[in-house]
C-alpha cells in the first residue's frame, strides 16, 4: 500500500520520468519538503524510523542549483550507503549554501518497500518561485 501524499506535495508524470511539485510557507520548509517528497517516491516513509542523524552541507551557485545539489546528495547517500531518510531539519540556508540534519535508517528490504530508483535530479523546468504567499518548486527526476 502506497502512502498518501500530503496536500503540499503532488506527484507528476513527465514523459518517462517522474517529478514532484512542492509548496511551503518559507524556503527552509520548501527544501525540507522537497527532500521528504524525494524519499516518498522511493519508499513508504511510514516504515522508516528516524534512528540515525547525519549532517549534510551543500553549496551551489543559486537557489535552483542548491535544490538540485541538496536532493542529489541525499539520493547519492541512499544509493551508495543504502540510507532512507524521513526527517529533514534545515539549520542554516542561504541562496548558495545549506546545512541540515537528516534522520533515518539503513534500508531493510524486509521492512522498506522500494518503489523505484532515481538516477538523477534534473534542472528540467526547475524554478523556485513565490506566488500567493507560498513558495513552490517543480522537480523532475531521471528514472
């Protein structure tokens, strides 16, 4: 049974790839929710416990590149260290640098269904924008 998405997250199909649209009241929450959305595409987050904390620091040239770098780093840790994350706390963020604590646990095939594999976070159509009092971003993943 797949987990239902919260109302601030929408899954989108994009010609053979997969994506998400995220909205949030502020930029820190937008980055945290985008990370949550990435892992919600990978597994049922109700099965992931915040057992272990890791610090993540990334830098990039602007907000959009920072989003791609942030999500790419988390996906890299998932692919290479077999980690699943369920909680994301943005500690410090500028348009070019993000420091966060992420919580989760090692992937356990007996407990964690794996829905898909994300090869890359893309820049395709990526724009972080503010409208109607909310921050929004659309992110396409290469499957």
